[in-house]
C-alpha cells in the first residue's frame, strides 16, 4: 500500500483526493480535533497532512493567535493544501517533509495530529519518536487509522475490486492498512508518550450518488491508479462496477470505522 517513500498521488489525483475523500474524512477529522482539546493560541502540527483536512479544522479552533503547520512527503498534495486553506484563519505553514525527519526544533508544538496517515509511514516507530520530540511537555498527540476492514462495508467492497484487478499482493497491502491500530498503539508506547487511550469511532456517512462517486474515488487513490495503469480506464470502470455490486442496493449511507489513539508528552 505504501512503498519506501510513503503514500504518493500523481497527476491530477491530489485534486481528486481533496474532492472525493473529503466526505469520508469529515466526521473523523472533527472527532480527531475534538479529542486534541484545542484552544485559542495553541500551536498544532498536522502530520501527514495530505491536502489539509485536519490542518484547516485545527486552524479554525486555535484562532488568530494560534499557529498551525502541516507536513507531508507528497508535494503535489501540499500544493492543493496551500491552494485550499482559508485565509480567514491564521496562515497555515505547509512543508514537505517525511514523518520520521521533521524540520522543527524540539518542543515546538502543543498538539500533533495525524489523520489517516500513520498506516502509511515506512517507519512508524521513528515517526512517533519524531512526533514526541516536537511536542512540548504536556502536549497531546492524537491520530486515527482505519479499523477492521469488515467494519467498513465500502472499503471491504473496494478491497474485493483491488483483489480482482490488482492481484493478491496489492490486495494484501490494502488490507494491511486496516491492521494498523495495534502497531500505532505500540509505537506510541515506544516513543515515550504517556497516558494513552484508544477507542473505535463509527460514523454512518452518506456518500454522493455511487455511479459517479465510486469511480471518482478510485481514481483519487493509489490502488485505482494501479488498476488504470494495468488495465486502462475500462478496467477502472469495471472495478467501480465491482465495488457497487458488492454494496447493499438502494442506499448510499454506509458505516465507516476508525480507531482513535491519543497520548500525552
């Protein structure tokens, strides 16, 4: 699912990621920011920020006296993040950097957030040590990762399509991302963070009409690109049909489950 350089999107995929992934992320971003207990004037790092979902939400909470930074290894997604962040909040500083080598001094931030990024880190232990390093004493870490694949029917259907059109190795990588909660909790402990908590979050999310949404979402994520590179646009269309066929008919509302892990410095 992630190679040695982490999670990357190419071409126009970052713009599609911003558009098609937003409905899935929205309630989990809200829950993540709420768990971080942000306050006006706080300094926040959005680790593996992608196109900036959590960074924007954090900026709205910390207000004009706060500071928000976002890092991601994917410069194309950072360009979208810069373009999309609202100017009503304090300016968000987006920087290209790997999670295990952050460009900040020790004890820089009050809060480090990570929304659906930890499962893609090539070295999760090193990334969590870096998160702990840049947190101030008493600072808070909060992260989400997707939970058990079968707890999210839409992703289970997507996994079926990936297995059919990308093969067993890619399907195994896809599935591995849904087994990251235990690894994340272990890495939190190994980084020296304290008072860890862990619990599952389930939200029923109503997606846009699936006829357009499913192929659009597939085209925005790496597995969809693999399908297209292997079999062309026709294969992506067939994969989208496979996803829709595996979902309950007559609804676009599906449960999605993620694990939220928090800890303190």
